[in-house]
């Protein structure tokens, strides 16, 4: 069996660097995180293909290129506080944590929140996973240098921009008029002052409202 590190290296070179993601810190994070361990065991051999894969509850782990592209746009620096909306498998959280970010991640589906928290803890990634509805701020407090949304939103929720610190960056897939989705990068220059730019077209599971399930 080919070691996973070799598979990860091939993934980075052929699927990510070759498509224009050039941040060395992002590429190193994508090499270092064992993507296969964030998947159901029956799908682990497929972990390194450039495709989203099912993780249960009608959710997916995003394709490697898209994880890398969003991370490059987010441009987290070591020590940054990062809010993730949509934990899913926990893979994106692990990539951010491996770059030295302090990650808080919100997941509305209880079983996924629990599984992701277990996997992240087992692998040594210090990530706070909240069973929470990402369309509502709830009791979340404080400001974040970075906010990343990993499900397709009809529009940016106002509170996502509110919790962004000045100089911060927000990355999210957003529905567009063509019926598809596109990545938006929002940069907060000052309180109430934002600069938006549009990037890759993409396809994500929809961002839904309301918590489901219950953690025992």
C-alpha cells in the first residue's frame, strides 16, 4: 500500500499547485493533514482524488483543490482566530489548525459535530467545535481575524461581517444569478467598510438553518 504521505504529496502537486494555488503555507498544510482519516473507512482509499466525497447526513468533504483555494484566499496567519461555519468532517478545521490558527467551528448536525470533534482531538488539532446554527450568532462572543463558510449561502449573513475584526477576511461560497455558486472574498478595511472580490465558481451543499440531532 502506498503511504498516505506520498498520496498527499501527489495530490498537492497535481491537483492544487498545478491549478494555481501557490501559497507554500497552504500547500504544506494540505500535505500534512491525513485527509483519509476524516472520511468513512470505506472511502479512505478515495481520499486523494480531486472530488468531494460523502461523509453522511447528506454532507460532503470538499474537494482538495477547493479547500486549498479557500484557505489561500482566507490567508490565515499563525495565531489568528478563525471562525468556520460548517464543520462537516473537520478537515478544513484541521488544515487551518495545522497553519497555527485558533479555530472555532460551528456545525448544525449533532452527529457530525461530535465525530469531527473526536477526529480532531485524536489527531491533536486544538479546535473548538460547537453544535450550533451557523446562520445565527447565538452566544458566540468576540471578534475573529478570519471567517470561512463551507456551505453555499444565498447571501452573506450580516453577523459574519460584524464579528470580523478590522483587517480581517471572510471567504464563502455564495449563490449567484446563473444558478451556480461562486467564492466571495470580503476584506474588512475598517468598521462598516468592506471590499468584496469574486473568485472561482464552485458547488457546495446548501447552508441550512436550525440544529438537528442531539449529542449524548
